[in-house]
């Protein structure tokens, strides 16, 4: 699981909501939300902005988490 995915999952669980509820607010499918959380798909910028608004977190925080994932892949 990616750092970004782990963070998104943790935020959703803290709110006690489903993938479907996140998807409704972020304007993507519930399946895509699940893939973002598992690190199977990288969120596009529009989704990152929507996650940022929905979870009340800075877009810069989300981007930093994504960059950490990319940098981690280079070491492998």
C-alpha cells in the first residue's frame, strides 16, 4: 500500500464512511477510490484536489505523500 493510499484510507475510516460516499463527493467511482487506497492506481490531479477539499487537508500534503511513494519506488 502506498503512503498516499494509506493516508486516504485512514481519513475515510476516521470519518466512518464508505468508498461510495467518498466517490460521490470526489466525483469518481467507488472502485477507483478503493484502487487509490490500495495504491493500485495513482489519483489524477483533479481527484487529488477533490480529496483535499473533502478531507480538509492541504493539496501539498497529498502531493508530498505521492512524491514519497515515487521516490520509494526508485530505491527498489
